[in-house]
């Protein structure tokens, strides 16, 4: 979000995150901004005011809340373990109530709105109404917001100073395909699995086991699936034997001429989704995943393979964020 909003011309003052390992990446790309490594459930509004120097009731101030969304995610399989993330929106609300910024943006998974009797969202909306905020929210498709990726997100935009809230106009663009963003013709070198890139471009890839290499070699290029080797007793995965309709995207190749599947924190692992390169026998590199998320090619990521993949997969696609920021500026 900070990346996209800064591309729109909005000054980024600070970002607050509990993960200290992301600090170097944040500061490398947002010169002059602060990285506040705190737990929002314990951090106080007065501390934020003192550290960043912001004022209450600033009409030009924007608060953005993108809390961890494991609790509401469709792929979450342990709600007790992730239940802490259910109520983080109330901690965001504490800061809104204290500062009363001119504008708000909340981003989360679609499950936040689809869950029956969702007291969390309804309570937050009541809070906004009571405090004079106008708001609009909807489920947006990232491939309608300039992102070559199939990914649906919940987005809420609110304002204390404007009567009308407008979302960016969704656009159907046939050019939002994997081919238009990655590949040798776009400056991405041909790679082997296990490649380590010491440069900022970070064309690093995960190493594959000998068995997974054989699986990829047999998988048809440009959209092939694990069904290509399902009859091989050495390569077939026992859990999927005689279950060809189960999770067919796992070990699958991306299509060149379609948007990517959702880039998750595990996009570097071919066993975690359709994350195999369309034609090369390897998984996606870090930079390929970042580019499919619409990070600029000069965006610097700091950390090891797993840490950077987590940063990329957890991010809001910057191009979508940029368009949201522009709609707030227009309003």
C-alpha cells in the first residue's frame, strides 16, 4: 500500500508492523518514512502522535489498515490459531477515533464481508457512521485494477471531509497476462531451480528435489497440470490418487496468455499452487512474483528467499493501491 500510494504522489509518513524483518525493505524504498516495529494491540495513539508528528483532525491525513487476514481467509484451516487477527480492526479503530483523519482505507480478504453475522465489520461501520464518515466498500478483482493476477480483495474507502466516495473504475484489459509481464522478452533471464541472485533484481528460485524436477519435466508447458504424471506410481502423490479433481492447480504451470493465479507467500514452491514457470523447468523467481504483484522492477527487497517471498505474497498489489490513492486524490 505504501508503494502504490507513493506512486500516486501521496507522502508516506510511516508504516507500523509487528514483523521487524521487513524494516530494511520498507526503509530502502520509502526514504524519509518511519518504520514502527510495534504490536498494534499494545501501541498507543499518543506514542504514534509523538513519533510521527501528526495532528488530530487533519483533513489531509490518510490511515490505511491492512490487518492480517488469516481468520477470514477461505484457505485458513485453524481458526483458533489465527483468531487474534479477527479483532485487529478494532485496534485500527482506536487510532481512527483518536486522530479522526480525513480519509481511511481498509483492505482485507473477501471473507470479511461474506461471513454470516460478521459483528466485526458491522461494528466498524457503525463506528464510522457515528463519527461522521461517509464510506463505500466492495469486493474488487485485481485484474480489473491493472494487476495480471486473479485475486479478489475487500476494500473500504471512507472520508470525514467528502460527501461522495468513488472507487476507481474497473477496467477489463486483455493485456493483463503473464506474457506481458515476465519472460526473457521482458528482461527476465532463463534460470535453473536453486538459482541465487546476489543483485537487487533478485532472480532467486527455490531448489527442487529430484522427484519434483521429474514432475515438472513431464508437465506440459503453458498451463499443464499434475495429471500429466498421475499414472506414474513413483511420481503420483498418494493423497491425490484417483482424485484428479482435487486441487488440480498444485504443481501446475502458469499460462502465458492468462493472468497469474494469486501470488501467495508460498509462490516460490511448486507444490503450493500453480506456481511453475510456463515453460522453464522451475518455480517462479522472487522478482517474477514481485512483478506479477506489480511491484516496480527497481523495488528493493531485503532478506532471504522465504522472508522476501512472504513480503511479496502478503502485499497489496501496488498498482491496485495506486488507483485507490488516485481516486481519493480526485475526490
